[in-house]
C-alpha cells in the first residue's frame, strides 16, 4: 500500500507542477474561496473549472475553456492557502460561494453555470451537478462514476472519503489493492469489484438535469475512466437523459500531451485536439 500511495503522490506532484504556466487568468480577491477568473463573451454561461489530485489552481485546464469564449473560474479546493492540505473530506459546502459568484458576474448568464473538471475534478463536477439544478452542463475528462476514498500523504493512515457534506464523510469506495499491481489503474479497477461499496458510493447521475459530456483515454494509467464513463452514461440513458461519452483508445489519463499518463505524446496531442473540438461542439448546444 505504501508504494501505491507514493505513486498517487507522484502523479499529484506532476499535475501540480503544471499549475505554474503563464496565466491569462487573474486572481479573485475578497471572496470566500481561492480562484482565478477570466471574462469571456457576454451572456454565455460561466464555467467553473475543477482540477485533479494535484490540488491548487487548475490554470492549465481552465485555459482550455477560456479559449472557447466562456468566462471561467479556475477554482482551488485543497492544497492552497486557507484550504485543506489534502484531498480528504473536502466539504461540498465550499463550492456554493464560487458557484454564486460566477453566476453573478456582469458578463455571464445569471440563471446557472457550467462545471468542467478532469480526474478527481470530473468526479466532483458530476457530484455537484447531481445536487444542483442550476448547473446547465457538465464536462468531465477522465471521470469517475463513484465517490472514491481520499488521498493522504501518510500511507500509514486510512483515508476517509474525498468529500463531506454537513460535516459527514460521503459514502465512498475504499482502496482494495489486488495481489498483483503494475499501476494505479490496477488498484482502482480492483477496488471497483467491491460491489456493496460501489453501490453505496455511486454518484446519482440520473439526478443531473443538464447534458453531460465525458471524455476518456483507453490507456489511462490512473483509473478506469473509460469503464466509469460508460457506467455514468448507461445510468443516464436508462433514465432517458443526455450523456455523450467519447473514448480515445490510444490516449492516457488526461488527454493532454503535457500530462502523458498513459499512451504516447503524439496520441495524447491528437486526443487533446479532438477533445477540444468535441468540447466546442458541446458548448455550442447549450443555450
């Protein structure tokens, strides 16, 4: 288990390192959250952008959406000043203030927002949308269909849930390491075989009123996003709700050549380009 959590921490460090890109977004001050903002074309929905296990501000991901012409709020929810140090029992109440703030900006629509995230941020985006009808669209890159255990730097401790509501940890899937493991995907895939835990921790995506776009890589080395995205869309399709899942078989975890976590640089670059086109098409359908 020590080696597994060390690998998780290494991946988190990789993701966090890319947060230091040159920024076109600007810090938001005098608010109850840690974020950066970039205005877009007036009267479009603002997009709340959520990063993954690296924590901090997801500037790199936010820029993908800023280029689409939408106002974006890049939000940190742990591993930043004034926030929890680790991704463990992060309170869902924290996200209410940034959602309200984004909808209240003068160049965004005030009847709702969009949410977008990758990896743990995609898990979070689906979770938030399942409990908020003011979310008008969800985009998840490498999503999860369930709430997972948190991630702690101290491998001797058993993590709680990633998320909490009203001070209580949400039901979650705990880690269940298999006998043989070659990467984190093996850990998460084996953990999904805990049927009772999975049923209890399933994100109720049938409660999401908005359209959903999910993107995954077939060579994901972190977790089985392809399988979990398919599960999400199956649940929504059974409820006759919109869900589009596109898998890029030769790409890795985040479909981005700057974060090669599975697949080749070239395959991830191609997936990145194609995913941007799909995101553009999806955003154009939301009125």
